[in-house]
């Protein structure tokens, strides 16, 4: 019984650790690729963001777009935003979209 409890606790700890590392990776990727223009909160309220007129992730227009549309924008670029095709994997772009959607 003690072995079962220990094994279950170890598995939970590994799962929590892996999930935390994944979230940290997403945050680091956002910080390195997006934050300078879009800001830490995704509102685009940065010097560069204001100059370029970047989108606010919380705007009604951005909110109504699907994750697939956001994926395409990140991958191919749009207007002044560069595309990240060949610089980020599809999984990284999907993780960025998910992370951006979670910003409040």
C-alpha cells in the first residue's frame, strides 16, 4: 500500500513538473518572439507596438478569429508582422496561439 501511494505521488509530481516546464517554455517563447511588440499582456501597448499599430489580442476583431486564423498569421505573417514559418515549428506556433489566448 505504501509503495502504491509513493508511486502515485511520484507520478503526480512528475506530471506537475512537466506541465510547469511546458508553460514556462511557452512564456519564454512569447517573451522572445512577441512581447516586444504585443506587450506582456497582449494589448500592444508598447513603444514598438504603438509605432507599428499591432493588434490587441483582446480586441473584438482578434477575439472572433479562430485559432487556425491566428496560426496562419503567425506562420505566414500579416501586414507588418513577420511570418515565423521555418523559424518556429507548427507545435511552437500552436503553443504560442494558446498562450496568447490565455493572456489577461
